[in-house]
C-alpha cells in the first residue's frame, strides 16, 4: 500500500525566478539601505550618517508632499472601493453586464502617461473638453481650473486615478460576488430579507476578503503614486500636487542619489508600516464580520 | 529520479542567472572602459572607404527632423552611419547620468558643457580626452572655458551653434502696436501696455513647462555679473549667494508684476512651450521668454513665420549683456569601440564644410561656435541676424546654471509659486542659495 501523501510541486521550480527576483529586487533594495546613508554619485559613496534623512525631513516641500500623499491615498482608497463596489452591485445582475464590465475596465489597460496627457487636454481651463461641455449646458460655475488651482489640483488627480483604477477593483469585487452561493440569497429572500438586508448581512460579509484586498492595493498604489502626477502636473502648480515620489525624483534629477535613496527608504518604511497595520486591522474586522 | 530533476532544475537556475547577468551587463569591459581605443577599433574606424560602414550610436534629447537630416549628411560625408536614439527632452539628463554610471554611453555624446559634463558624466573617468584634436584651436575664445578644463584636457567640443536666453518677439505685433524693442524694465511695461491695447498678449508665459519660467532670471543674472564683477566666483566659494543677485531677483518679481497687471496670458499655468511658440510665431503674443533654440523649432513647424519673429536680451537699463547657453558638447566615452570614427565625424562637423551643411540645413540654429565659419548673409534668417547683432553690442556671459559649483536644481516650480503670489524673488534666491550650499557640501566643494 502506498502511503497517502499530499503531492505538491517542488520548491526548486521557483528557484530560477527567485534568483532573478533576489538579484534584481532584493539585493538592490538591501544596497539602498546602505546608500541612503551616503553621499553617492554613482561611482563613489561617502558615508554621511543620518544627514540625508535630516535634509529630507528639513526640506520645506517634504511636509507638503507628505500631506498631499496622505490626501491622495485616503481619498483614492475611499473612492476606488466605494465606486467599484457600487458598480459591482449594479453590474452583477445587469443585462449587458459583460459589455459594461469591459467598458469600466478599459481605462485600466491604458498607461498613466497616456491618461496624463489625455486629462491635461480634457481639463484645460479654457480649451478643455470638460469645461467647454460644462459651459455648454449652463454649468459655468462648475467650469473650474482643475489642474492649475492650488486648492483643487490634488482632488482632480484623485478623480483621474479613481477613473482609471475603478475597473480593476470592480473586477476583484465581481469575482468575489460570483463565489456567493445563490441558495443563500434565495433562502434570505424566502425569509423576507430585502435588498439592503441581503447586502448588509450576506453580500458585504462575503466580500470581506475582496474588500480588504482592494483597500490594500489602493493603499500601496496611493502611497507610491508617481507617473500620473509627474505627467499631469509635475507636482505643480508650485508644489500643490507634489507627492513623496515626485519629490524624491527631483532629488535624483539633481544628482543627489544618496538623498534620493534616503527618500525612497522613508517611503518604503511608510508603505510597509501602513500596509501591515491596515492588514492587521482589516483581518481582525473580517473575522468579526 | 528526483535527483535528476533537481540537477536539471539547478542547471536551469544557473543558466537563467548567467542569462540575467548577461542582460544586465554592458558592452564595455573594465579594461576597455579605461583604455584608449584599440588598434582594432581604429582599423574599423578607418573603414570609411571600405564596403561596410561603421555605425555610430548617438543619443539626443527631443525630436527634430532637421537635426536628423544634417547629422546624416555629415555622416555620409565621412562614411559613417548614425544610429540616433531620441530621448524624451525632459528626461535626457537623467538618462545620460545613468548611462554614464553604468558605462552605457553611446559612441557620440551630446550633453550640457562645462561643470555639467564634468560632474554629471564623470568626464575624467568616463570620457576620452580630445585635447589633441586640431579643432580645439577654432572654438570661440568666449566659450572655450566651458570646453577646455583647467588642466588642458577637453572632454567635449561644441556640437551645436551658440544659443542665447532672452525674449522672442513678434515683429508684426510690435509694428501693429507701434512699439520698438524695450531697453529697460520700465520700457518693458510701457511696451506691454501698448501691446495689450492692440489686442495682443504682451508677455506669454508657459508655466506648464516650468523650465521656461527660469529663463528671465537666468538671462538677467548676466547683469549681476556685469555690474558686480566676480559675483559668480564668490557664489562658487560660498562668499556670496543668489540673495546678492539683485537683477536675478528683480526678473522674477517683474514677471509677477506683469501677471498682476494683466500683461500675461490668462492660461499661463496650463500653457506649454509648444503653445508659447505657436502664440509668438502667429503674433497672438508680443513677447515670450525663450532660448534661441526655439527658432529652430519654429522653422521646423511653421517655416513661413520664422521671419516674423526676432530676439532681444532681457532689458535692463545701461550697458547691455546677453546670457549665452554654450552649445551642447560632442564627446566620446572611453567605452566606445568606434572612437576614431566618431573623432572623424566631430572633426568634419567642426570644419567649414561641416558647418556649412549644419547651417544650411538648420539656418535658425544660431551663431557659429567655431572661428572662421562664414555664414552667407543673404541667406540669414531675421532672428539669426538679430542674434548676431546682439553679440556685437552686448557682453556675453554663460548661463549661471552651467557655471555654479554644484547642481542648483530646477526651480521652475518655485517661480510658479512666485507668479501665484505665494513667494517672492527674494524667497527663491534664498531657497536656491540653500540648495546650492547643501549640494556643494555633499559634493565636498571647498568653502561649503
């Protein structure tokens, strides 16, 4: 008699890719821990202690970039999850659901560079399609300086990011919705539960894992946002849309590679800390739900 | 069986690692990067007359059909082919720095001269010394210090014409408004008022491309150099700062006043460089701060409008100066296997014949950077005539961002803040002084 054993693939299958991952990601990341403490000009690195971190924290733009990153991240998490959940619920039973899923997902396949250029034109205050359309239908008061008004620019960027990514989060929610057993819904209907109660007590708890995944994805993307901001506003006007990643890029462009690496390390620590904390919180909530 | 599989997998891993390492490497071995071109390379370089042409790789910022034409014409003349890689203009510097750091520079380098080549490309370790080339003697004396190092080494020679920073103006708009070139800042405001009355945008600003906002200050710094001799040396040794550069500060405060008085296009925060060039060439705007390389772009896009535009330096009362942007260098990395062919290319470019091809193809390029190059006056375009005229009447200083001891960074975003009323020219000067001091200290510059 053969002993009953669980057949699994050998870990050695992963070795080639683990090696590549190790060489091109893990090692450079570990090196960066060292370079962050140096004045580095790509050929030589002179140890400078914590001076790069002190300089980064003392940079007057750092606090602005940190605040903008926080606003961008928090708003984009809330809106991406809320919008995609609402769309998922609306589309799940919709007649032409596949068609609409494709429509909503399509912005996600576009690059941020293309989207940045597109929205720079759309949101131009005078010749942009958005303001022209708003004026044409008599909503002149809504025709704003979307990307150039200091108080609005970060919210405009959040809107663009939500527009692009909602389809991705929608796909995750729809996949999770499809795993909910239909008999559970039917028995709830027989017991007299209305749509809200079914959502509150069956659908939403069953979507908890997808919800958590979406929040974590949106959190990491928000904290490390660069391309959209770089292409659309470059961090401007002034520094009103500067985020941590664009600030670090500018140190790199000045040839302060050690300083830029220190900035990256700060972002790395922020992302890891917030992701782990958020994950723990969401896992705990998932169990409670 | 499992042992066989394991052995196979480890072999596969090793193969993958070797492949990855090969992909991550570069063509230059450590020895080749520090050794002058071998006899073998000179043999291939001398192949102009053989069947197989040498292909020179080149990387350059921004697309330009005219440039491709004259570069290839010069390539044909010396029997080489060019493989031109066009880099995004705004990322050109970063890409070049990384290429230098990873020994991946193209055969023919095109980069900012002076301190920028020396520091960004680590010229001493990465580039070939060209001081034995006879063309060095022909470089204009005024700009020679940006190409010839203090120890006599030369890591790059002018690869373009001289360009200047100042104000492009539309002649038809000026005629329509009945105004002439302003000679002082007061006259700049007076001219603006009349242009506005004539229905023109007096001064066009394109803050979306924030680098364009830096031009007035960089152009005005020449007056600080003229009126406070030695100010640049003092800044470079930490005995003075940008806070001492009164004209530099005044230029940015002037831009803010122009905005406040309605002399600037209302969409200046979302306007781009392309918008600016269109506005000035079509005469919708009267003036636009530019580098004179803008004229080549206008010639590429709207050749029929090129003679409608002209150029004058930043207007300050008294003796005149103009800020020069010394031409980008042509240099050769030590890692190049085609160094001799590239040298021939450069030598021919700098010759009268090569310069003729260059200026015939690109008549709006600017003023020749080499002595003895005679331009056909009958063919000169109006903006070039005005540039040449300016060089006869104004003292020339090279732009400060090529001359300071360490990188002072891009400051267009702070100028945006000035225009929005958040900061002043003095605030910008203080910020720049601080950034320069920190960068110079990190670099180990004496005095910081």
